[in-house]
């Protein structure tokens, strides 16, 4: 089965986030409702670089986690095999590790996979890479309402 790719216009139909808090530009669903890859092109014109840090721009870790959560939320929204608008509420983050800095010019490649679900609560694992190098990883818990 061929992977399904969703672009920003599709993502905006599902996630409630808008600029500047949409943290993924594209999503490749590897297995509907189970796993996929989100992509975030990090550019120097991101608003957070004005203060983090002007002479040494680094993508804040909390925004890397947000990109991971949005990727996981989009994957959950594909459970039926099609995109369904979903109001996914972030409940928790565990086992976070930051491995290297993310800077302008990087493309964050976020691999997310659903580990388990119970009713409307989902636990996913996510790992973010830049050029094949692991930069961040976490376990995320969210609720679909």
C-alpha cells in the first residue's frame, strides 16, 4: 500500500492551530491511525527566533515537542483511513530527551507512532531527526474530544 501524503492545506482542515503555531508543513501517513512522518521546515523568519536567540538562533525544545504532538494528532486523525477533523488535547509528555540543536535551514523529520489507546486517550512515541540524526524524542499522551 502506498503512503498517503497530506500538505499544509489538508493539515489546516484537521488541526485547530494557525500561524504561528502550526508546527508541521507536511505529513506522510505510513499506516493510517498508527504511524507516520511529519515534516517541519525550520526557517530564519520564524517568529521565535527574534528572542531565541538573536545571535544564535535555536528552535526552542518546547516547540519541537509541539511539532511532535501535532504530528501524532494528525496520525490519530487518520484512523478511518481518511482525514477527520479532530480536537486533540495534549495531556502529558514523558521520557523527553534533546540530543542536538535545531537551527534555521534544518528540516525536522518527526516519526510518530501510536503505542496504545484507551477510549479517547492515546499514547504515542515520537522521534525527531535532522539529516538522519536524532535531535529529540518523547512519549506523548493526548485526548480526542
